[in-house]
């Protein structure tokens, strides 16, 4: 593969000690959103990009004429003086590019999930420690005010002991028709690891991040491996021939504190809503739903439903913008992060155990962390 450093022009943003030089590994869909949001910041300069798809690389080069573009990320890491790298490649390419970027002296934002396996995740965390660099995981739903409200309520003890979390990440017909989201060998799985991970991780975070001890799951594939036919949907004509992931995952996780979590996640299921991302908590003192954001408890001799009178904007782009701000503020200004990559490990263990159980026809598998 030819290495293409396609421009050598300097970056137009004036660089000083408070400008973060960021390079990208992978410049597809999610990189597009990250780039648009980072472009709003005066203290960030995207100075390099690496991307193996020539058309995508060409498009990014046109959008960011001052950035140095590469087809080989290792060449980018060797040549460029960067402060941080954003890893936006398919899941199978989270571990090695992250480790390489850390070893090259960069802080890293790695998109979710952390990796394909717990063992990979551990290697990434070790590399960050050894390099003394910051490694952040792309869990943007932590930056959603609904999540922060419920997390704080949990910390205040409003739910008492949380006994049960119910997770839903369901699309009626939302099989991605781009990228490699239907290829188990490149992504590690389907909706569970792609969209389920978001709701699983924010539920787990809101439960106080208990340690998972076992998991069981069943998974079903019945639509993605067939042509989309004439059915109208948001992303028709997915690649059914390479589709090897589940359409629907249904699982159960047990934690060391006795709590239990149920998860349902689907790219395609015959359900009422086009898309439903939500969770519910039940504790011995109170419960909650994330959307609408309501706490169910007892007060003044009555059962009451409490809702925040005002929440910051929960629109996807706004929440994502806070994630990017969290990353930049952490690496540039040393502000604390609410999404350290270490938090990705328990989530990874739960995902992997759910898939392992499904491979064993739903038999409960233990999780050792
Ligand atoms: N946080 C979120 O809400 C969110 C949303 C979507 C995707 N993601 C995650 O982001 C990652 C990428 O997803 P996407 O939607 O952008 O997929 P995508 O297919 O649109 O983009 C991935 C890009 O990586 C490129 N690539 C592959 N191998 C490469 C390599 N060796 N070097 C450089 N580039 C390489 C591909 O050519 C492609 O352009 C996935 O891990 C996914 O889980 C996160």
C-alpha cells in the first residue's frame, strides 16, 4: 500500500501551547461528526488524518486542505508531531492503532467499544500506563444530562440498593448499510456491541459500576442475512451476503452485589418504535426511567414521580459535542474526565460474556475480571 502524505502545507490555526494537535486514524462516519465538532474549537487543530479508503481520504482532504493525509496510520504516527489521536476505525482496529498512538507519545480518544476482547482492552490500558498518556473511551451518553441527573441521584442514595437495570437499544429496521457493522469478524458482533454498548454502559455507570460475575444470552438472526427487498426503512440495501451478526440479542447479567441487568438490543425487530434507546432502574428506595427522565419514590406518605424542571440540551450532536469537549479539556487543560478507558473494561467483559453465552446456546458463563 502506497503511503500518501498528500499535502505538506502548515495548519492555518495559529499553534501555541494551548493548541491541541490531533490526528485521526479512520476518517469515516463517526470521524466526520468528531471533525465537525472539533472545527468549532479555537484550541484544536486537526493536523493529520489517516484513512485506507482513497475516496474518503480525498473527501477529507478537500474539507481539511491544511491537514496532512496518509493511507498508512503508522506513517502518520512516525512523521507527524501530534498531541492526541482519535481512533475511529472498525472495532477490530481499536487495539493496535490505540497502542501504537500511545507508544508514539499521544493521548488517545478511542471510539466505543473499547476493543474486541477484555484481553485486548487490558493491553490498551497497560500501554497507556506505560506511556503515561491519557486514554479516553467514546462513551458520549455519560455526557447526556439525563444520565448525569440519574447518576447523581444514585450517588445521593435516592434509589437505595439498585436491584435491577433494564436496558433497551432497539431499532425496528436499522441495519447499517455502510461500513462493516454486519461482519462479526471485524466488529465482534452486531447491535449488542454497536448500540447496546451505549445503553449498557450508561445503565451500568448509573448503577454505580458493579462488577459483573456472570452472563447469559440468546441471539437471533432472521432479517439481516436476507435482502432488504422492497421494505422501506432508514438504511435499506445492507450487505446481507456478508452479514454474520445477530439481529436481536436478549441477555441477562448478574453482579457481585446481587443486582441483575436485562438487556435487549436489535438492529431489526418487530417493535413499535423506529428506535428506542432507554433504561430503567429499580432500587429498594426508588426507581427511574432515563427517557422520560423520572424518579419513582415515596415521599410525604405518598408515591411520587419526580422530574427535573430543566435539563441541558439532549440532542445527539449536543451530547457528542460535550464528549469532545470532555476529551479536549482533559488532555489540554488536565480537567478530570468522566469517561476513562478503564471504565470500558467491565463493559467489554459483559459484552464478551453475552456473546460467549449465546455461542453456548444461552448457558450462563462466568465473568472473571
Ligand atoms: N460513539 C458513537 O456514537 C459511534 C457512532 C458510530 C460509530 N462509532 C464507532 O466508531 C468506529 C467507526 O465507525 P464508523 O461509523 O465511523 O464506521 P465507518 O465505516 O464509517 O468508518 C471507519 C473508517 O475506518 C477506515 N479504516 C479501516 N481500516 C483503517 C486503517 N487501517 N487505517 C485507517 N483507516 C482505516 C475505513 O476505511 C472507514 O472509512 C466503530 O468502532 C464504531 O463502533 C461510534
